[in-house]
C-alpha cells in the first residue's frame, strides 16, 4: 500500500497529530468518567428531572403568565371591597350594636310593643315616644334591611375569608408581578442553572459517549514508555525466547546472518529503547540448520529484546517506531514453538512490510510512501476472525487466514542477512502498549 497520497491529503494523520488526538481523547475519557461519578452530575441530573418535567414547566408558566384578575383571590377581594363601599351596609354594621337599637329590639319582644300602634297611648308615654322615634330611625330601617340578609351573610363570609392569614398570603402572592421569583421552584431552577453552568457539566453534556466505545472496550495489559535509564528487567530480556531449556542459548545469532546478538550490550535507553547495530568483530554461537550451534566470527553486532513473561492471545499490539540504516529492523510476535510469526513492523532494508507466517503459509503487504526514519505508530488488531494492521490511524492490511490460536510474545530486533551488504543502524522504540478486548 502506498501511503504517499493518503499522507499528502491528510487521510494518514501525522504521528504528532495522531498521538495528540489519542492523548486528548484519553484525557476527555478520564474527565468524563470522573464527572460521571461526581456528586455534581448526580445533583444536576436530579434537578434536570425536576425542572424539565411537564408539571414543573406548567407550574412555572402559570405563575409567570396568569393575571391577577383571573385569580380567585382577586375576585374575592373585589367583591368584598364592593360590599365594603356600600354605605347603607356599613351604616348597619356601625350601628347594629347601638344601645337604643338593642333596647328597642328587646322592647319588641314585650306585649307593650303593640301600644306603638296606638297614637293616644304613645302621646301619654315618654318611653313609647322614644321607642316610636327609634322605630322610625335610619338605624332601625337599616337594621330591618340587612339583619339576617343574604348580603350581610355574604359580607361576613367574605370578611372572614379575606381576614385569614392564608388568604392574605395567597392574595399578596398573586398580586405580585414577580411572584415566580419568590417560590422554592424558582430557587430550584436557579440552582439548576448554576450547576448546569459548571464547566464539567457543560463538558459532559457536549460529549457523545460513543467516542469512548473503543477505549471502554480495551483494557491496557502491558505498557512501557522507556522513560528510565536502563531496560526494565522485569518486563524485558535480551536474546531469543525458547520453550525448552535445551535450546536456550538466548544470545545466539544465525549462521545466515552477519551480526552477533550482543547479550544486551547494544541495547540502551535514551528517551526510547535503542537497538544499535555496530560494525565490530565478535565471536558468538550461531545456529546452522544442518550442523546446529557453531562458533562464528561476526563482523557486526546488534541485539534482540523480547518480553520476559508477558504473552497474550488477541487484542491490540502497538509500538511507536522509527529506524535508521538499510538493514532489517522488526517488531514481531511469536509463539514459543515458532510456528506463528506476525510482523507488526518489519523494515527489510528496502521498504516497510507487515504480514504473518503460519507454518509454510505467509502473507505480507508492502508499505510505501512513508519514511522509516520518522516515528510512526504501528499496530496490530488481532480478533478471533481477523488480523488487521494499522499505521497511525490508517488501516493498511487485513487477513482472515491462519489466525493464531495461541498466546504470542513480543520481540524487537535488528539483523543483517548474509547475502546482504553489511550496514550499521539504529532501531528506536519510543513506547509499547498492549490491550485486551473486554
């Protein structure tokens, strides 16, 4: 696959851009997860359910837009006011307890009351004259008009109603144009607005959770950023890895190669894992397919680094890699019986290739258009049905053939085939990460 045009037109993202996007995405994911379990979000969601409910909205609408004239409190107050302005009724209320009126009402209950209809008797008695005057008075006439009347009953009922603290409180509330701001619901809404204005809540609500699907689906099972000064001996070992101890000459090379694997002496940590191929003479064991191990004088030295104990079946294997020198540099996975061999990255001295071998069956894809001297992130996604290779964000090869069914371990090495011109070079691995799908 030629990545030149994909790189030119931005389909292949630069390593710096790709790493930045992944870092930002991870930072967002961490923040999203933190907010998701926060009390602020819990409060926001509780308040959201309240203020966004149909009941709350209807209540707010009522309090904001209902006119005072449309309320029961207004109608009652207006009716009471109208009766209170009725002078005759007020006159009755003012004089209903007058001494003379009460005395006359008591007099009406006596037999002598009938004498008021007799003029002669009235002329004879000063008391009768006085009672006759009361009977003709405005006070008594109003008394007769309003006593036990519907209007009086209505007035008394309304007076009791408007005098109650509950009515006065409700009337004051509905008469207030800014009544909404006096309610607990308003305070709840204002609290909701404050919580909703929290930068974390704004961030959380803007995020589409599906962007984290892949992160959620992966568990980090192995990582090394090579940020120390020496190779982590708990994670890595020099030389090859074999299943049986009888063949365990880890530091050997092969008789068809020009370099001696130098027992870790060519492996350093300098802001990255560095495997350096040097031009120097070294006697070392070499594996010959016909003769077994033989002693051989090599004119170059290099190294092999493998995962000491870590191995995994399936998942995602990634490394940020660059290399210099026209020799072989490889990041590969293999089983202890050596049947399965997957090149996550292999520069063969001329070009980058990816692929895998299972027994005598081999598939590979050449990667053109990118410079091996620049850092790129090479990844293998290994599922039950497929092997998929990526350079940064771009898929470059996939196959459904001969999917390994065993755990494989990681190896990095540089080498020179006997038939090739001997060259020096350096293989740089900035970091390694391995994930397991949940």
